[in-house]
C-alpha cells in the first residue's frame, strides 16, 4: 500500500508514463483519449493500468504458489455476457457468460486473478467499505476453491453456469440479447449487402489491407480442427481502441457458416502484462502451440504466429455486456461473487490442463490453499484497490 502521494507519483512515473509515451509516439490521439478516460475515476484508471497492477502483485504475492494459467486482468468489466460459441441447429449463437478478455492470459501464481477481482469489487462498490468488500472478495475465493476442487476431481458439471442464478441485471440483459434481432443489428454495423453479396464496410469503418490479409488467410488455412466455414471478406479495422487495449492493428473477417455469417476479429498479440513482469514460467513446453482459453466456448479462437508477430483470432461478439454494478443489491453482489469465482476457476483449469499432465494434483493443491487463504486474499484485494486509487489521484493531478 502506498504511504504517500510522493510515492504514488513515483510509481505512476516509473510504470505508467513509459507505456503512455510509447503509445503517444505512434498514435497521439489514442494516447490522449486513453489518458482522458483513465482520469475519469479509479475503476477506469485501473482498467488502463494493467502493468501497474501486475507490478504490485509481483511485489506482494510473487510467492503465492502453486502456479496456474491466469486470466491476467480478471476485473468486473472483463466478465460479461457473450455470444461466441458454436452455432446451434436453429442457426443461432446462444448468449452465455464468461471471461471476456484474454489479452493478458499467462502462467502466474493462482491468487493473482482473485486479488485483481477483489480490487475491482472495492472500486466498483466504494460505499460498501473495506470490510464488506473484503468479505465479498473472500466469497469469490471460496466459490473458486469449491469449483476448482470439483473440476480436479473430474466433475465436469462444476463448470456449467446456472443462468437462472445470475445477478438480476445480467438476467435482464440476457433476455434482451437472446432476441433474434441482436446479432442482425450487430452484423449490420460492420457489413452491408452489395450486388447481392454481404461485404464488410470500407471507408471510415475499414480499409483494404491485401498484404496483411493474405498472410492472415494463409496462416488461418493451416489451422486444424476448425468448424466448417469459408472465408468471405476481410478489412483492416479503423477505430480508436479501449482504455485497456494494447494491440494497435486489428482486422475484421467475415466468414460463412452454411447459410449464416459470423464476424471474426484478429488483433495484434503483444506480450501480456504478466509476461512482461514475470518473464518466466514453471511449466515446460508441451505441444509448442500458444495457449489461449476460448471465451464463451468460441470455436474459432486461436493464437497465430506470423512473421510480424502473434495475433489473436476470436469471434467479434454481438453481446459483451458486463454487470451493471449501479443496479446491484446485496443479493446480486453475492451472486456475482460466486459466479466470478466459478468462472475464474473454470478458466484456470482449462489452461492448466494444457500446461501440465499433473493438472488434477495442482488444481487440488490450489483449491486447498484457496480455502485457507480466502480471508487474507479478501483483505489484500482491498489493499490493491487502495494502491490503485492513490496512483489514480497522482495521475489525475
């Protein structure tokens, strides 16, 4: 925890200023927009300061073992309703809820995701006070431990989310997003029919980029185990990026799945904030392929290695609705904590199975430790939130 404003300014200058300066060198408008959004409030600041979060975790929780495959930035806004999974027999992609951002996934101590989550609770609901926020974070850790133990014991049902048990704001959003019009409206934002064929928009939305698209298409065709589909169209996406996004170049790909269309997004995959802070992994290479945990069961999500670097391919979802924290009562907050613990456990377990043949033993060890450490992690999540708020004050001023 930061003891003085001078120390907070030093941390911001050391860890955040270089990142903004690097962005300013290539995209001044984007750097200014990101800085403006980060000044809004502590929660917005934390979303854009993932490297600062990772540095705090490395300083205070580097010894938390065992290690697993971490989300890397598991805050409230990165858990959302998604429509990214396999298409059903009726042609629709159902909306579910899952981790909604894997830009910073990497091997890390098991506790880091839960500490990041707990900090976001304290920032999203500041009126709760530190003790209540810590209790909520502790409840998420307990749900995480229960789910991970069941998964390690071979209970595949442990990862299934009860959509009827979602917080009420998410239940209402789920009903709206499952309406037939939602995916059609989303597709219409990016594509239009020209000469009887659906094509991605050009102009202010997208640009031709034949050389890059040819390389991407070639790498994509070399992938195994993809669902039946055909590559229909592609453009380089022209847009400002979110407060936490680091990949600068993006492309939209339109594919056909039988009589239906799906949007894929391809984005640059720079090293995650965890990778830059940690730089090591305790897991020996297995099959040589980059690991990524599919968001919402996305059958197209892949990491491709190109001559120019890695890129992440994923479904461009028409949903991605996080929990509206302003409309949550006490019951909603507790249901959210249980849900988030379950989803983080499921994510880590999926990655752990790819990383190690000893996944069951490691998962069981983590679950046992998590039960013991739940109260401590709840308190430390609040401390991380306090650290981030002090850094935000220094950054804002």
